[in-house]
């Protein structure tokens, strides 16, 4: 995967990338052109942020793209490794000067274990609670508990995605912000212009109006497309099984093959389905396959 780094500010985390428009055809014909993006349901970089840590995968990926966090091995993030919550909160506060910049009247008195917060940590904890960067669990703030790397990533993400509110700033979760992949590129914090809260934005989806304005990337997303094609690939030509027979389409000179499983990654070369990969779906432009997305199921 290609990664692009950009400095992180308290106000916003923006990832600068080169826009690469890739198109796909629904009927596997050069006459009908549609563009697609893949919205991952898991981390595109790390194997071990699945399962019990899946809730942190989008934030982990966003910070990984920006170079804020790194894994500890080949496609491993070690999300369960930990430091104390209080110590991490203090580091976060000191790194961004948040207790001064946020100017919030945040209170920890509602937490039953507030007395366990050390005096040195109280200003930092109060500021981040007020900004909704951190929250408690079952009425407790758990200052002496360990914070996992997954929790650390989520707090870092929230700290860099604050919205000005009154005299301070608060983190607000936004359903219209997504991470998506187009070919080998991963784009983070993309704003869905035609956002519909009733839609689940995952998997292969059509997209239009993909553009970047003032440091923000915008996209319009349409219906999902199942990765459900079978293909034979030989001598640079894809032969797809279609509803009424087969259709053969040559591969573009720069055609990329993508495995959408975890981690999302580029294959060395296109391949036929039926063994490692059960199904696929192509992107087609100017009568050639420019990208093909493979699924193991």
C-alpha cells in the first residue's frame, strides 16, 4: 500500500494523497463505465486489529497513513499492549497543549473513582473528558488501568479531530467520514457528500465527484457491487463468466490486482479464480482492465 504523510494538528488530521481515478464496468463492457471504491470493514495494514479490536481499525489506519503510529512487526500493530491511562493522557495533553488550547470546564466528579486520579494528571484528564476525547466505562475513569494501543489510537484520532464549540472544542463522531481504497491508494477521512444514515458504507461501492478542496477530500457514493465474478487469466487477457456466456477483456499495461482481505494489499500479478481466490470484480477503462479486486470467499 502507498502511504502519504502529513503533519497532524489539533484541529484536523488531513492525509494528502495523489488522486487516481479508476473506473469499472457493471456489465463487463467497455461501453458502460462506472467508478468504484472499496470501503474496508477492517484494517488495511494490520492483521491483529480484527476481532475484539475491530472497533479501532479505522482510527488506527488513519494514524498509520499519517505516520503518527507504526506497527511493531510485519503487518502487526499489537493493539493489546498497554501503558497506564493517566500517563498516556498526560503525554497527549503535553504533546498538543490541549488543557490550555481547549479551554473547557470539563469535570471528573461524575466518575466514582475520580479520587484515584493523581494531582499531576487531573488538569489533563479534565480537559480531555470535557472535549469528549476520553470517556469512562461503567461510571469509572480507571486512571491506573492500562490503556491498550488500540485505545491509544482512538484517543489520538479524537484529539486531532476536534470541532470548535463555544470557547472550547469537542470531538463529534461523524458517520459521513470514511476511509476508502481506490486501487492501491488508501484515502482517509473522506467526506461523503451524499451521505445517507440508512446506508452501510462498506465493501465495493460506486463513486463519483472524487475531489480534494482546501485539504478535504470529498466523494459521492452509490450502490454496492458484490465481488462475485469468476475469471480465467491467461496471456494478459481476462475471460469472465457472465450471465449469458463469457466476455474477454485485455489487461491494461499498468493493471493492478488487489486482495481485499486483511490486510488489503496488491498482488504480484493478476490470477485466475478458483483456488486461492474464489471471486473477483474488475475495473474497466478504455476497453481494458485497469484494476481487479479479489476475494477469498
